[in-house]
C-alpha cells in the first residue's frame, strides 16, 4: 500500500471543485473531508482499505484542493 496513490489526485480535483463552486466554509469542509475518511473505515470496498498514512495524505490533498479552489474564485463571485 502506498501513502500517495491515484485516489490522491482524485481527492485534489474533487475538493478543488468543491472549494471553487460549492463551499466557502472551512468548518463544513473539515466535517465532510474527515467524515469521509472515517466512513471509509467501515465501507466493505477495496478502495476504502488504506493505511493510516494514506488517510492522512488524503486529508492533506483535500485541504490543498479546497484551498486552491477557494483561492481561484473571482472577487465578484
């Protein structure tokens, strides 16, 4: 198992889009982001079987994506 995998890029893109077009609140973002990682602990699918270091890396990629998405918003939006 790897710390950074193909899903890391997907996390970055999806949270970029979330920050760019949907959310502006960091509190709600953290609830969604960390909540999903906890949900993966009980999901019976192979994509959810990750080591703890990968879950931490996913949250880092989520934060980076969300930050970049929020930063890319125009001042008029």
